[in-house]
C-alpha cells in the first residue's frame, strides 16, 4: 500500500487571509515515476493516488483514517510563524527598534 504524509498547510504568502490553513491534509506519496509523452511533451503518471487530497478537521482524525485504512503515514508538524503580523500604523510608531528613514 502507498504511504502518505499528514500536514497542516502553511498560509499562502501572496494572500493576507488564513483560508485553507486550519485543516489537516492527507496526501499520498508518489509511487510511480512521471513520464513525458514523446509526441505532445505532456507529463503524466499512472499513479492515480497522487490526485487524492483528503482534508480533516483535526490531526487525530487524519491519523485514525490512515490507521483504519492501513496506510503508512508520517506527520509533519506545522512550524510556528516567523513573525507576527504588523499593522500599517506600526511603521510610524515613536518606539520603533530601528529609526524611520523617510
């Protein structure tokens, strides 16, 4: 049987919202290599599990599903954010750590 990874997706860097980051995702690992069609140049694979992406509300639900279905899995814990979000007004505070250069 195929193996899978369970992870919590990171926030999209090009968007400010937190949509699609609250659920845990189970994705199957690649089991067959991708092939290039010699005529059209398209990339394809015979592995249909690469198209499956299951979303769960909690990590425990994803682990329980994988255990129930006999899927080998690995869990990738989310990393903490590097910095907290700042508002635009914080650029003009008097107690900034670096001086304002404008």
